[in-house]
C-alpha cells in the first residue's frame, strides 16, 4: 500500500481531507514578542495562582507542558472556511466547509496559517481563545512555501502574539509540542520530538519546500497552520502535513520551519506576495550529468545572458506534389547546468533552491558545460511574484 502526504486541513471536498499525493520557503522576534515566564520558573503566574497545589505534584517535564500550553494557547486560533461548491439549485447553498488552525502574529490582527487551509475560500472565519469570532480577509499568500497571512479586526487587548523561534539550530531528539484544532477540537496539545530537520515537501506549484521539520507529535486533520513549539513556547515550525496511508496520524508529521516563515511573512504583510528571483529558464531536461536548458523565456534573464537551450531544426520535405515542414530537436546544442555559485545543482529542485539564495537584481554565476568545456555564465536575476 502506498504512503501519501496529506495536508492537515479538514475539508468536506475530500472526505474530510485535502490530500496531496506523493507524485506530487524576517519577522524580527521583537515584532512577535510575548512575555517570557518570570525567572527560571517555566510555570506562568496564572497557573501558579490557581493550581499551585496541583503543580507541586507534577514532574518537571509536566510543568514544562503546562507552562507552554498556558503561555501559548491564547495565541492559537481556529479557522473555518467556506469554499464555493459546484453549480446546483439556486435555493440551496452547496458550498463546502473546511477547517484548520493558525497563530496570532501581532496586535494588529495578522494571523499566520497555511495557504492550503484557505485556498479557494469564499469566506474565512477566525475564532480566538475566548470564543469571539471574526471575519478574516486574506492579506497575502506564498504558494511556494504554503504560507498565508490573514487579517482580523479584533481588539489588541485580546490578541496574544506567538513568539518566533530560530529553526536553524534545531536538533533531532529535541522535545516539541504541537498546538492546534484537530478534528475541530480547539487548542489541543500534543507532544513529541523532532525526528528530522532535513525533509522536503512538494508545494502546490511543483516547487519543493526545503528543511522541513519531521516530528512524531500527533498531528491530524485540522492541525494545519498551527504552531510547533519548543519547550520555551517559541514557534519553531508550522504544522502542515502528515505521511499516512489513510489520512490519519501515524507518527510522521511535518512542519514548515520558522526561518522560512520569518523570511516570507513580512513580505506578505507588506506587499501581499513574495518576490522570488527568476532566471528566465522555463524548462530543463534532467540527467545524471546535470540539467540541460530546454526552453527559456524570450528576452528573459537567461536568454539575455547568452545561455543556450534546445535547438529546433526545421526542414522542408517534399512528397509528390505536396511540401511539408518537419521539426527536430537538437539537445546537444543546449547548455548543461552543473552548479550555481559554489553549489552543485544536478537536480531541478536543488537548482531552484540555490537560486532562492539570491535576490532579484543579483547576478547568479551559473556553471555550465558547453561544447565539452566548463564555463560560468552570470545571469542577472529578474523579479517574479508567487
């Protein structure tokens, strides 16, 4: 039986799931700041005051769990969407509902979630920890990283922003906690460890999200968009998918790392989209030796820099009284890409990832083999919205 990657948003359109088959990226910490627990005691004052006797009986590990939940659960929101259905009788509303999770980003009402949670939604409703519900509008989305930012008009005094952590230094075996709304059960806490920090996930637009966190913390439909937290209550990832044969938790969950969120989210808030560097190479042919440039955008950066793609050879042939034209493709005339900068790029996703390290307007040194000779072509990257 085949294991698939399931995006963890509840949707009536797919039997309770939005499924993505296997065939089938900075906010400064102070902008997301929330109060740290006082001193070295991880238990917040609200817990110390109400349940001091009960806390005395907890183990240190349990006290950390309680502290993280009490400090962060007010930052987690429940998201319900309404997606237009197929055409039907005018008297009936045949739209479909979906559900997911999110995190409050700031006191202005910006909310972080997955793009796939709100994809195609006609209406988006966000419910806060106190049960108050607000209509949300989409501020921006980045399909390449499956990140979206929503906006709600809620009073600042009831908005508790999540704190952003640094995902660059996570360790396999490190304790993590997941908060979200699995199956609509609001602000559910599960615990586990980091199982890997180097997974990849396919995005909706055939790009690949790199450095994805794998965890065994229970993640189920409805958890998408919710935070993956470290033992200090800092968001180090956003829960987004599970590997499963039946769409249910199997102990293999995935989260988009916080450093991708930190890079993408400010652009979404400011511009509504993310500007990606663009080479102008529209298609490549992948081989064991590297990537042959197949086609390029006319007048684009790659063509302007002098890169060569497949050559189309047209020939006129005559058969009896008729003359017709044939086309053959000469792949040997194309440049073979083998690297970008100091990085080897023998696969398409690695090449795209290497280009993402540059900015529009930068010159990217692309290593190629042309006519059996290795050389470098500097391509001035253009800007492309996602």
